[in-house]
C-alpha cells in the first residue's frame, strides 16, 4: 500500500496527518502487549508509525482507520459525544466496520470516517 497520499494530509476536524511511516522495529503498548501502530499527537498534528512485520494492505488500512479515529478523539479539545465513551476495543471495531463499509483507507475515506463520528 502506498503511504505517500497520507503525508501532510489535512483531516476533518482541523487535524493534520503529518506522516505515516513503516517501522521494522517491533512495538509494544504501555502495558507490554504487541502493537501494530503508534501515534504521536502534538497539538492537532498526528504522526503514525506502523509496524511493518506481517501487515497486509488490509491490516494497514484498518490500523490507519483505528489510529486516526483514536488520535482525533484524544487530540480534540471538545471530542464529539460519539467517541467520548469509546475504549480500545471500540476503536478497533469502528476501524473494522469502516474497512468493511469504505474499503481500503484513502485520504477521502479517512475524512469520511471522521465526518461519520461528527468531527
């Protein structure tokens, strides 16, 4: 999957997806579980790192949907009610549903997802 379209991408809600990169290094979350992605949020700017190992294009798309929705929810000064009660499993379910409904992540589809959640 080509990641160039996701560089310096304006997102619905006033966010900027600065870059998406693939890493060869394994990643873990805050409690030591294997992670497929990590997002750094600085103000309204998002930087996503995806762990390259064994990711299919579908996995990359689902990870992008998940990370963008979750990061926007955290970065928003006043997040929409639609995301206020979401937890990690809810973000993953939303990403899976977005992939089933919209297909592979594209700049337009990431913005559609954010519009659907009222960003």
